[in-house]
C-alpha cells in the first residue's frame, strides 16, 4: 500500500466514522458501520503485508465500533 492508498483509506475511515455519528437511522448506520469495518480490515491487511502492523494500529477506535451496538437512543440494538 503506497502513501496515497493509506491516505485514502484513512480518509474513508474518518468519513464513515463521521457519517455513522451523524446518522439517526439505524439501518443506515448499520450500512455505514459495515463499510467502516471493511475499510478497517483492508487497512489492517495492507499493514500486515508490509510487516508494519502492530496490535491496535487500526485507525478505527473501539468506541466507534461499539457504537454499532446501539440504536442511537442509548439502547442496545437487540432490545
């Protein structure tokens, strides 16, 4: 992954994170979180191929990922 690819991936992750935080629709937020997870997986895969991946080096925070578990009103999505 060259510098431009890393930049685009980080920008995509930032954009998906922002969109997820702004979305009030649970279905839309779920789609955005899926895109975020895919982009994060791509980032981790490319880093591991380069041999530079450290544990926890993903730009996606735990708080962002955990946000997918809530419906926007503080309740778990399974409730």
